[in-house]
């Protein structure tokens, strides 16, 4: 994934990078929605068909990557040392804009990740069963798809402020989800959270790609990928622990409020991020 992130800026111009990220998000969300349905259809044939299809699609993807061509002169190879391994982390730490953008996502997802509790919501609070749980899980992808389509034509300005507002809206939608006991409202709020998260992803990933020089882009992308993975897993753990302490609804509401507070705090701590107007 880090290699894929580092490759994109070499294939499109900086002016088109944000729209390319939006298009990538749209395609990804289409298959997030369609993939489970296709998997279910293939499963009715046989389990082997499911895994065989996955293997074929991965092979096709690898072949397509092999035909990608771009102009790039690699820097001289450096010996693998602790210094080179930590170079990406040090670069991010020395760049307040990158540090703010990456850490914003880390803490927002850490506190606002409520998806791990959706099975409990479906069964005990909304009383909708397995079919309802499937709709709840797909609602963020639907919201992300809609926003991704709109983002391809959006005017790119005030990106730092929009990033922070998107994170605050995400937190607010999670608070609403925690308080909701009506299934349609919960679906709507999850779709809003998916749309807000998509804005955050497009702005954050584009800033990361454009701010990192070619020689550091792969390392920065690797650190970003590590943070994303860690925040998702730790967020689910945090949701479970807090649900044990304050209940399921309390956990989601408190997490949403914490995400809003993170957005407000980051607007003060990382003013270079808050004041960023253009992506490049």
C-alpha cells in the first residue's frame, strides 16, 4: 500500500493529484460495496471459486502494475541502518504540516472508530438483525462514494480548514450515531461519517504526497500506512474497553466528542495545517 501511494504522484501532475485521489476513492468504495455481494454469489458455487477468483484478480493486478511506466531517477542506494529506517519518521516529525495531518487521522480514528460496536448496535439497540448489520456496515461506503464523486469536481481551496471541519463532522456524526435508536437515522449518520472521512482521506493523502520529496515519499507513505493500521486496530480495542466501562452508547458518544476535541485542538497546535489554503 505504501508503494502504491508513493507511485501515484509520479503518474499524474500535482494539479490533478487531488482528483486522482478522489477517483481512486470512488473506485475503491464501489468495490467495497460490490465485493461482499460478489463474494456471496461466488460462495454459492464453491469456496474454492472464491479463493481462485481472488488469486486471479491479484495476478491481473500484478501484471497491470508491471506495465506501468514513469520517469524517475532513483537516488543512490543507502546501507540499511537504524538511521535510514527511521528517516521517514524523522522527516515527518520535522514537518509540522505532515505531522499534524498524519496524527490528526491517528487520534480521530482512535477515538471515533465505532464500527467494531456495530454488531452490538444492530442486535441490542436497533434490533435489525444480520440484514440490518450488513446495511450499517455498507452505509459509510455509500457516503464515501457519493462524496468521492462530488470531490472530483470540487474547487480545491482552504484545504486545511476543510480537513479539520471534515474531522469534526465525522466526530459529530459518531455522537449522533451513539444517541440514535432509529435505524434510518443511524444509516444516514454512518453515511455522513463515511463522506466526511473521504474528504479527510483525499486532503490528507494529497498533502502527504505533495509535501514529501521523491526520495522520502515511500518512507513517509510507509509511516502513514503504519499509523492508519495502528489507529484502526487500537480504535477497535479502545471502543471495546470503553464500552465495558461506560456502556456501548456511552463509548460511542464519548469517542465522537473526543474526535471533535481533537479537531479543535489540532487547529491550535498545528496552525500551518489549519491555514493551508491550496494542496500544492
